[in-house]
C-alpha cells in the first residue's frame, strides 16, 4: 500500500526573492531610482520653463524647433525627436527586461508569473473602465481610455527615494515586474490602436532589418559599429511605416539573448542592458519629460482637470482605477490559487504599492499625445491631468507607505544582516550547516572574550578590595 502523499505547502505570494534575483533587482532599481530623480527634476524644469511668462516663448520655440533630414521623412521637432527617438531607447531597455523576465526571471515559471500578470492586467483594465465610464457619463471623448493604464517605475522609485521609504525587496520586485508587464501591454496598445496608416514598403524594410539584426545576434557577431547604424536604419524605417517608432526598440530588445552560456558571467542582454539603462534613465526619459511636461498651470486649468470628463477620467483612472485594479487582481489571484501572502507582509502593504503604481507619467504622457493628436488644447489638458493624477497617487502612496515604514525598515535590516561577513545575507543561509558552524565559532569567540573581560573585572574588583582597609569607606576621604 502506497504511503499517503504529503500535501505541498502553499506557495508564498510576494515571498523573499532568490539571491541572484535580489541582486539583479537591486542593481536595476538603483539605476531607475537615479533616473527617476532626474525625471522629477526635468518635469519640474519643464513646468517652470513653460509657466514663467518671460520664458514661455523660448520653451515653445525649442520644442517646435525642427531638425533632421527631410528627404528621409525625419525633419522632426525637438519634442517629436524626444517622443519617437529617445523613447525608443527606453522601450529597447523595456524589451530586454521583458525578455529576461520571460526566460530567466519570475515570468519563466507560470505559477510565479500568474500573480504579476493578473495584477498588471487588472491594473490596466480597471483604469480604462474608470475612464470609459467617466467619459461616457460626461459625454466626453472615449479616445483617452488607454492614458491611465500605464505605470512609471522610475517616477515611483523616485518618490520612494524622496520620502525615504525602506520598501522590502519583494515589494520592489513586484513593482518592477508589474511595470515590465505594464510596458508590454502599453507597447501592444500603441502598436494596435495608434497606427492610422501603413507604408508597407517601409514596414517591410524595417522587418528585413530586424531579420538581419537577429541573424547577426544568432551568429554571435560583435561590434557596436555594426549594430548601432543598423538599429538607426530599422528605427527610421519603422517611423516612416506608420507604426510608432518605439516598437523598433522593443523588437530589438526582445531579440537579445538573456540566458548565460558556459564561461559567461552575464548574458549579452544583461550586459547591454547594463550599458544602455543609464542612457535611458539618465537622458532619454528626462528629455522626453522636459518636452512633454511643459503644460500651462493655473487655477482655472487645474479646475478644468476635475470638471472635464476626459481629464477627470484620467485622474480617477490613475488614482482610483490603478489602485483597485492591482490590489483586486492580487487578492483574486491569491484567493483562487494555492498561494498565500508572505507572512512578512499584510494586505495593507499590497494596497500601498498598488497606489504607488498609479504614478503613470512617461508612457501616459506619450499615449495622451497619440490619443488626442491634432487637438492641441485637449492634449495639453490631458497632460495636466496625467501630472495631477500622478501627483495625487504619489501623495496617497506616501501616506500609506509612511504608516508602515517602521516595519519595512526592520524587514530591510533583516534582509541585509550578514553577521558571518561572508558577503551573503544571513536569511539566505539558514539551511546551510556551514553557516551555523561559522556562527557557532563567532559566538564562541565572543563568549570567550566576554569571559576574559569578566575575569579581568572580577580580578580588578578583588584587587581594589584588598587595598581598602576592612570597614573603611571613602565618604569625605575619612575612615568610616
């Protein structure tokens, strides 16, 4: 008779990361945090530049200054170069992140991938629904349904850096994976819903360029002097095809190999991402923010944000829809699978992170420009709504995260503790007998040191008693 099978322990949702994944997430988020601070500074600079009367004309002049070869269809404004050119670098990095998650990260395991994917999908569907209902109720335009669906990971991390919140690595990784899945669906939305015309000759040329790019990678050909010119040609053809040019960046990012082979410490994808991410976070995204966030701000304009159906839908979608969608998707996944929430966390923590994901700056601004192209007034109002909604989401998240920050600080200290000084946090060595032997040796040395100090103190105390006559005291320096 076969022995009864022991039921498997339920999988932990938002549990502790593996050590390699933790190291990767920490490195990626470090760069994104610096980029997020630059993004904040660029957004503030744009608002100041655009709203000071003496400087407003110069902002408009620089934004609309055209440059580039007109014969190739690339005589674009500076703002256009930032949105279609520099953001292609951002989406190139997003493509590499997505590929790595699919082949080497959390998304490679379907059981682990269910939670962030469902949370991200709900976190996009609910804001779109909130916008649609708000817009239909107020008889507004439905074109902006996709604006509040995006999450800006750099802006969110910058908020964490500014408020000084010690978010545990599991929640940071959850936020990062959410943003990666979010970017994937934002890319699909841009490609499917914002392609009005197609130039099949240019599109075919871009596809042929991508095939050459893939073949070079497959053959192991190296040399930036080959790939960079080819990437520029692919980007230009994609732009002229009518498909948004950032799709070229995503496609090339997805083609990079993100698994290591024998003798490799890092995969080519990870190596290139490490090189390009600072360019994306430190230049591409801040420059886009500089040319996109410069909207006129006044009491009347801010009042219009909460009265017009399109702008109110964007604000409610970011602040309410994102929070409810991500939190609800996470709760439903845990409720209807064998997963259980990590004992280190509470549902209040998931709600706080969900509210932080309501910061939808970069991609929301881009989709807003695409959705209301040709209507400059409404485009500016939607941009103001994105800024307002992102700011409100950041304020709500700040309050919620600060309430839990003492607990987060304790969790982070536990994750970082390395008492045996071997370079590996102690929480990852609890099942290693060698670790416990090292700790026993450390404690024995400490105990021996304490015994030596105790013996010295006791000896000094006895020596002092021998020098003082029996029954004598030190009061007034006279015998008692």
